[in-house]
């Protein structure tokens, strides 16, 4: 009797464990698909805004109806950002699944500096330059160079904050290129960044802090020159100094964000945009 009970219980236990594994795998695939969908929307926004800005500058006024249809299509594809699902697997595997797309997106961000220099974008140069260099340094120098950091949960949080900020910002900029201003979107664009940008800076600082032991252990980017120079660069010290620069830049950029919000959301500017 006991033997029969144990024999019948073993297949049931095995089938139950298989179902649990299958459910976990399905959930994991769903999380990765949501992450890829989010980054695809983000990449589409960057590419379309960059191409649209260049052609808008070279050719002057374009057909607003055509541009509006593209902007509406992008807005239709942006809501999957809210379907971003957090779980243990999605948090740990974020860089491995969407790291390549994120690196491409941040490289395309360099075009924003070109837009400001040639007069397409009217934003201030130095704050935008600081924001772009911060992301490039953290992504390519800190996260990309240390495989142990790539599996940390902070990478998922950092990517989510970047995507949330830029999907709103690029949507607003594309519509503004065509002369279309939605007051709720304008308010969201100039208010959300004031809240999320300091959080993204804290996430960057935490990612740097987490990476310090690995830079100390492996000696990545640390340089020691032979005699007669006898000069060495210990990269963890460079990162610690950069943390100070990061927080000073955060104060400067946050002040600039407040001034931009006041300039765009003032009573006079809102009336002009409504008209």
C-alpha cells in the first residue's frame, strides 16, 4: 500500500514541477517581450525625431498631415511602456535581452548635440550635453565593461527610467516640430523630468557604487605606466570623483529643468500655444 502510494505520488509531483517550470518560462518570455517592445518604441522615437528634425531643417515646412499621422502612430505604440512587467527574471536579464538596443539608442542621442549646434533644437547646449554624457559613461564604461554588474537589478531600474523619460520627451518634440501642442503632454513633459531625472541620477550613482568592487578586483581601465614616468591611474578613484561631478551636474540640470518648465508652462506661453 505504501509502495503504491509513493509510486502514484511521484508522477504527480513530477508533472506539477514541470507545469511550474513551464509557467515560469512563459512568464519570463512575456517579461522579455515587454522589455523589447518598450525599447523598440524608444528606438523608433529617437530615429523618427532625428530624421524628422534634419529634413525639417533642410526642406522647411512639410506636410503637417503626414507628420501628424506618423506621430499618431508612434503615440499608438507608446502605451506598451506601462506593460513593462517586473519579476526576478526580467530584472536580472534586462541587459542581456535589450542591452544592444539600449546602446544603439544612447549612441543616437549624440545627434541631439548636433541638432542644438545647427539650430534645429532650441534647448541649451550644456545641460543636454551633460545628460547625454552621463548616460554614455554609465552605460558603456561602467555597465558594459563589467559583466557582473549587467545582471544587477539596478540596470533594469535605470533603463526603465531612461525609457519613460525619453518616450514622453521625444513624443512631445515630434509633435512640437509640426506645430502641434497638447497641453497635458506639454505639462507632462516639463513636469515628469523634474521628478524622474534626480531618480535616474541616484540610479546611476548606485550602479557606479555597485561596480566599484569589480573595478578594484579586475583592474579594468586602471593604468600603470613604467619608469621613467612612474604614473598610474586607479580607475575606482576616477569613478568616485565622477560621483561628485554627477551630483553637481544634477543640481545644475534640475535648476535648468525648473527654468524650462516656467518658460513653457507660463500663463502667456500656454495662451499662445492654445491659439
